[in-house]
C-alpha cells in the first residue's frame, strides 16, 4: 500500500507528507529531529527477541514523558505509537482540513444519552500524541480536587497527596517552559512560571473586560508555547494554528520536548506501530506485546509494559488482551477497566463586537478565569474554568452547521461576522459515573482488532454545571460589550478515567504507583488513571503524574520490587 | 562618526597631537555629514580662535554621546512606531526630534568654538522636553489597556523607559552647550554644580534607568540567554564606579570607572550583535526580516549604553581635570 502511494505520486489530498503516514521514519538507527529540516537523531535500537525493560504503548502526554524519564534513569525503553513521526517544520500545512491527519479517526462506536463526538477535540494519533495539536493550556488542579470524596463530597479520592502532585507540576512546568503570569491569582502559592506570559489578543482582552465588570479575577493563561526562544524553538508567532499542529515548534509538545529527550537518553521510538495485544504468561505476568508495523504483526519482548494510549485506547487494549488467566481483560479483576469514563464539558457562549477582534490571532485561549473552580458557593459539585476563544474558520463553520444547523445564506451571513466574533468556553468537571464506559464492540478495525464502544450520558450534576456556566459566561460576555450572545450547549472535549487509580484493588484498576493490582509488571500512564477529572485541562496533570510514576518505578526497582 | 581610541583617551590640558588629529578627522567627517550651513557670523566666536580648551573637548564628547543616543532613538522609534502603525500622529515626533538632535550633535562634534550655539541649544532643549512628554504618553499607554498597570502591560505596551533615552540625549546636548560657555580659567560648572560631578551623577543615574528598561524587557525574555544579563550588570556597576569617582575622587577610582565605561561602551556594541542573532532565532530568521526586525529583539537599542558610556568618559575627563 505504501509503495503504491509513493510510486504513483497521487495528488496530495493533504499538505502532510504522505510518506510519514505510510512508512515508519524512526528506524535504521535514527529518528527525525523535528527542529532541523531533514535532520536526524541517532537512535538506539532494540532487538525484538531480547526483553527490554519497558515497552510503552503511546507517546503522548503520559507515554512521552515516561519514556524520557525511564530512559534517563538508565532503563532500556521502546515506545510504540500508532501514529506517524511528523516533522512540523516540513509536514504541517496552514490548512485546517489537511491537518485532520493528526486526529485519531479510526473506527469507533458511540452511544449513550449524550454520545461523545470523537476526533479532533479529544484525540491524537502521532508521535507526541494529542499534544501535537492540543491547545497548550497548562493548569494545575486545585488541592481539594485530589480529595474530592472527603473534601468536596463527590467522586473518589486520588491515592496521591496534592502537595506531591504540586511538586511534580512544578517539574512539568519547568520541563515545558510554560509561559504564565508572574503571580497566579488562585490557589496556594506556586513558583513563578518559567517563561513570561504572552501578550493578550483582543479576544482575551474581552474576557478581561467582562471579568472586571462582574468583579471576578482573570489572568493570562499559562501556556505550553514559548514567549521567548528556547534552544532551536522560536517563540510563538501568534498565527493561531495550534489546534491543527504548530508548524514553528514554538508549541512545547511532546514531539519537540520529551521525545527528543527520550531518544537522546537511549530510548527507541517506533512510529506507525499499532499495538494490538499485550501477551501474558501462565503466571499472569506480561511478557511483551504484539504490534503491527510495515504491514505485519510483530512481537516485542519486554520485562514491563506501560499502557499510555489515552482513555479510550488504553481500556480497549487491556480488554483486547484478555487471556485464559485474565478472562475479562488484562488488569480487570475489579471489573473497572473501561468504567468511569469522564469527559469535560466544553460548552460556550458566542457574541459579536462592533469593533474588529480577529480572534484567531494567537493561541486560542490567552486569558482565563478559574473563578468557578475556587468559589465554592455553587449549586453543583465540581468546578470549571472559562477562557477566551479563537476557533479557525472551518472549525467555526462547523459550529454553525452542527450546533445551530445553519446552511446556505444564513451560514454565509454568520461567517461574514468572523472577524468581529468573541466567545467564552468552559472546561468543566463532569462526574465519574460507572455507567459511562469504554467496551468492545463487535466490529473490527483495519488491523482486525475489536473497536471501542464509547457510552456516555450526562448526570444531573453535569447538567446543572453546564447551565450555571452558560448563564454566567453569557452575562460576562454581555458585560464586555458583546451583542447577540448565543449559547452552544453541547460540546465536550478531554477524556479521563477508564483505568482509575486508587488505594483499594476492588475499587480501582491501578495502585498509587499506577501499577496494575493484578499484573505487577503492567503500568498505566495516561489520562485514564484519573479517579476524577477536575475542572482544568488535563495534560499538565498527566505529565506531572508521569514524572511521578517514573520516580516511583525507579524506587520500586531500587527495592527490587519490579 | 566615533573613533574609539580618541574617545577612550583621557584628555589633558595642552592636548597632544594625537587628539588634534583625531578631532580633525571627526570634524571633517561631521562636515561631510551635515547639510546645515556654516555657523552664522553672529554666532561665531569673537576674536582669534584660542587653543581649544579641555572644556570644549568634553563638550564635543558630550555631543558624540547625545548623537549616539539620538541615533539609537531615531532608528528604534522608527521601527517600533512603524510596528504600531503610527496610530497616533504624535508617534512621528520622536523621529523628527531625534533627527534634529542627531544633526545638532554632529554639528556640535565638529564645532570647537567655546560658545553656545543658539540653534543647537534650542534643539537640545526641545529634545529633552520631547522625552519627558513621550514618557507621559508611554505611561498613559501602559495604563490605558485592560488590566492597567500590571506586568502584562509593562511588558507589551509602549516601553515605559524608551522616551527617556531621547530626553537624556537632549540633556547631554544641553550640558555640552553649558560647558562651552565656561569662561577661561574658571572651573566648569553645570547647573551650579561642579561639571565633572554633575555629569558623572547624571550619567550614573541614566545608566541605572536604562538598565531598568533593559531588565524589564530581558525579564520578559526570561534571560533565556546568559548574555542577556550583560546590560543589567555591567552598566549599573560602571555607573556606580563613576558616581564613586565623582563623589570621592582619586586616580584609581577614576581608572576603575574608565574601565567600566569602556566595558559599557563595548557591551552596547556587542548587544547589537546579540540582538541581530536574536532576530535570526525568530521563526524564519533573517529571511523573514520584514517581520522579525519588528518582533525580534530591537537592534537599535543596545548602543544607547555606548552613548551613555561616552558621556561617562567625558565626565571622567572633567573629573580628572578637577582633581588634578
Ligand atoms: C484539540 C485538542 C486540544 C487540547 N487542548 C488541551 C489543552 O489546552 N490543555 C490540556 O491540558 N489538554 C488539552 N488537550 C488534551 C490533552 O492533549 C490530552 O489530555 C493528553 O494529551 C492526553 O495524554 P495521553 O498521554 O493520555 O494521550 P495522548 O496524548 O492522546 O497520547 C496517546 C498516544 O497513544 C497512541 N496510541 C493509542 N493506542 C495505541 C496503540 N494501541 N498502539 C500504539 N499507539 C497507541 C496514540 O496514537 C497517541 O499518540 C487537548 C486535546 C485535543 C485533542
Ligand atoms: S500561535 Fe504559536 S503555538 Fe499556535 S501554532 Fe502559531 S506559533 Fe504555534
């Protein structure tokens, strides 16, 4: 298949390099250097028949960080990703449609009362995972979020102390050179962000104005894109293509930060390598994994396996790895693999300004308020943030065609207002519910693997939070001078849950070390271990947890408990 | 325009041939540069030209200092205000004024007559005033946006200290004119103070202010390159040495201050090089110069330190004379 495309030189449907999408690039002892056009890093390679210390499935926010840290600690590591190894400087087009190749668009089934819309908003398929096209908002959960059950009366407690998490947050922020305000207005004091905040665009200033009118605090959003040069990464150029991949490398995605670190430290990355099954022996221990690369199934032996495929692919892989000893799927004696799936509500209000705004200029969410995360006088559990917005034109058109059902002249008229639009969008904590699940459907994907069925329904608390946010954001947008304010009440984004961590093997899938209760040489390192999802975007928490998991693994190894 | 060995050399009464040669060169270059007509007869010094005094030599050095500053401001405000699309008509002012100040400075550098030149004097006065008014504009601009006087706006709105550079240029020019007027045989004074001391303290203060501006913008850039600490260490330290030499006197203090000023002058020039490299590190580098000259580190600003160092060296000449 790849040969045909290469020899035929078919007209490119996308601006992306088709070769990267059909032929692995990381091989023959080298891997692409994303900072240098045509450049390579030397890469250590591992034999398949020799067990590596760690085989990691997924190279996103969780897997990417863990691969680097474990390699730096001296473990032998091979990290697999189903997606391509992109060179942003050469491969990324300034074209929304072309860039859809960054999303996980393999077949999945969705149902429930509020089926999730999967794709651009909640997935990634590339070396670097979803961070290659994420919006870079890098937030810490408030301390009480790690004790939701005891402190706030809902969900479940994390088996981790918030101070420990905050320590690792600082480490993650430093590693990504997060650009943020000099002092953050909410929560316990934190160190100054490594890089200074970005300037605000007009859309962000609108949020500030509305917040000041309503008497709530706002600040510049801490972002994983540079406000000053760093090594070979230039500072952000404020062109606003972030959610379809950053072609300058200003964005500190895993692809330009931890992946190069991992490779330099001796890890091997295998791109276009879809892991289909984790193999276990008679004792129930993992022995390696089956993966599909170059058109064939292969097997890599490993002493430990880490799953980091995010909240849908992680449970899917565990369920697809059922064996005689693990009949209901790997690591599933609790029966909780795939349960307690959480998304975050992402509803919005939109309005028009008289003056030109040009909201797409710059990273999409330059200003933020965490007011409703830290104010506890609410009639619902959990909290939310809300931020300024800047959707690109195609994305914006799809809001009209989707949420509003506009077409033809009506759509044209709306699109003509593009440069005058402003909006506020929340990221809100949805409740962990056992009935929200990832299970296996009967259908199979292109590899012959059972696809995931994703079932989702909102609970009353979710609805109350959405109503609260729409009402508040609407008032704020009007206070900032916007006219014709309207609501988009159905959007969701980030995922979490499905392999929750906990103190008790009956009520959780992994322990505080993110190690499976059932299979001691199996770890999970991604958003699926979250017991609750908190009212902030998840990536920094995933990265902080991955840093912590690496330290935990090192401690286990030192005690001979691996 | 500047010949470094000449600038760095301490001047002595009864100048040696080297200084005269260098000045002659400067003056030739300056007359080539200026388009202004010869000094009108009324303004020309009366009587036969006397041997040039140290004071006039220092005045000319001050003209070099004010000229370097004016040139830095001219190019910087041209870039930055172009970036701001000259949204406000007043944004043309620093261009016009710094051009005039530059012309007056060149003229003064070439003019070794011990007398005030009215046109120059007016230009320098106007220049100083412009700097003050500009500062008012910039202060207003910072506070006028959402959030008011918060770090964000200090970082990204009009740079609050920039207009002071042109004010300093004006004051140095004004001092130069005052110095020229010194009657033979009397110790030079500025605004009622001993000239060497006044100029030293003013220079030290200006260095401190300019350091503040550099600190703010380099802090915004997170001191991501260790060399970004240069303008926030060498100039203020040298300024302190200069103030020390002025207040406590002594040859060794003066030599230390002189070394500091030379280092500051060189740091200013090196800064230009670093800023050029900074432009190269932006997305697209120099190939994308139309954008990166505006968005990268401002190339014209570091020489402001060189200008101030020249003023410091002139001050040291005066101190030397006083203490001798
Ligand atoms: C458009 C968008 C914007 C976002 N914006 C933000 C934001 O501003 N702030 C924030 O905090 N978060 C944001 N997120 C969410 C954030 O990107 C994710 O929460 C985070 O990346 C999840 O990390 P992860 O390691 O769990 O999974 P991912 O980063 O998604 O990585 C999983 C990787 O595993 C690979 N994989 C999965 N299964 C297999 C398999 N079987 N074999 C081989 N490889 C496999 C996938 O290809 C993928 O590369 C955004 C997400 C999207 C999509
Ligand atoms: S706005 Fe900045 S972070 Fe976003 S794509 Fe452009 S350069 Fe990258």
